[in-house]
C-alpha cells in the first residue's frame, strides 16, 4: 500500500496521491504566462494521467486552456471571498500556487488544502506548508526559463525529471470560422498565406517602432507574396494611431476585433509571426508557428519562445536574476528602436526559406 503524502518529505506528495485525486494549479493571468503553464501540465498528465488537474484562472485568459486534454476542469477566479469559499468546498488535496502574488497566495491559504505548495521567500509564503527552493538552490543557477522555473514546483513534489514538453494551445473550429470571415472582410481569402505582426507590448521599452513593422509588411508582400495581418488589441491605445497611420495601407489591421479564442485561431493559420516579446509570441510557439521575436528590456533567456522554430533579435541587454521569476536589467547598449529593419528581415528570411 502506498504511504500517504507527507509534507516533511515533499517528494512523496504527487507519487502518493491516490488514483483519480484532484490537484489545483493557480495561475490567474496573463496571456503569455498561461501559455507557459501548459508544458508543466502536459508533463504531469503524461506521468500520471489518472490525476484530475484543475486550473484556477481569470475568465479572460481561460481560452488558452480550452480543448487541452490534460486539464479536467477550469475554475474561474471571481471575487476573493466567493472564490475562496468555492475552493474550500472542493476539498482539494494539493494546491500549487504558480502565480506568486498576494491574491493567489491568499486563495492558496483559504483553500484549506492539506498541502499548499509555493516558492520559499515569496510574499505571504507563511501560507504555504510546502516551500519550494528558488532557482538558484534548485537548479544551481538563478537564470532559467520561465517554464523551467514553473515546473520546479512539480519536480520538488515528486514529478520525475525529464524532457519538458512544448507548450500547447488548441484552436477551436468556431473561432477559426469567425477569423476567416473577418479576414475575408479585409480582403484576405480563406487559405491565403499571411504573416502575423504584433507591434504591441506591455512597456514602451519592449516595442519596436511601428514604422519599421510597416517596412517589413511591404517587404513581405513584395518579396514573398505574403499579406500581413496586424493584431491591435484593446490594450494598445498608445500605439493605435501610429499603427493605423503606418500599416493601414500595407496590412490588414484587426483593430481590437479579436478575443483570445480568435487570436489563437488567427495565429494558428499564419505563415510566420513577427512581434515584440508578448503573449501572442508565446501563442505562436505553442502553435508551432515560426516566429521572429524582438527583445528590448526583457530577458530572452527567461521569456524566449519555448521549443519552437524561432529567431530572437536582441539589444544585447544583460540581466541579474534575484529569483527565478525575476530579471533586472543591468546594461542595455542600445534601445529597441535602434534594431534595424535589416536585422529583423534577415531573421524572417531564414525562417521563410525553411518552408
């Protein structure tokens, strides 16, 4: 008979769970972070397909998990009290906080789970009774990819170490049909090849100039016969006017028209993605679409596309890593705006030449 899980020996937690036991992963947001959660989920499911893996997520990011065969249930995060009561009623044996912020820590504690797993030294870490060492102690280096950092919680609690799967998302047929209609309205016929352009990003220091995206769009049309489709989301207000001015005549601008399900379908049908370090770049990797990703003030080692055909164009910035999920820029020899069109074009050419 298998011994019960023991918080004094964390490596027994996952192996000792009975068949069909539920585990909860808390990862509330955001787009790229949700995509980068899927390799650990796939590894768990491959090792113990009997476990019921549930994920707590904000509803707007739940489409990243839609259709994933490794996930038994998606739980929507609502008000703090309402969500805490929901988790308490579920009586989940093991909860993994993969988010690390105060809200997720409080929900982990409020779950009442006998085993509450989080990283040692994080905010509100007193709410965990299984404290996972940070990357420096666990891997012997503070500089690891986000996927490697995330999966360390599961390695620490008994998942056998091995090759980490790629990220996965699953386009849905109704979303693909909706995207096809919207593209047709922009003059791109069903099945016509196109490049996906992602000029937006969270911070100004992460954004390559919109005018340079326009130069690439014209080159893609002239050299490769590729139309360009631009994702302009609701959070891209700062660049929206520039995008319309620079790209409206050389690309199909999807002007805040797409939800996450449609964005997944749009990227899935593209020939190549060119964009800044952002959620759509991680979607492209998960969908195995070739991508050229431009990095400014974020660390490519930590946030590069995971296990996909890609190229990264960088400023040469260097980083310190105070913990596994943090990178602080130390030097940056040039701003992202000085990355040339030729640099980006050469990387696009290499991927397009590969078929």
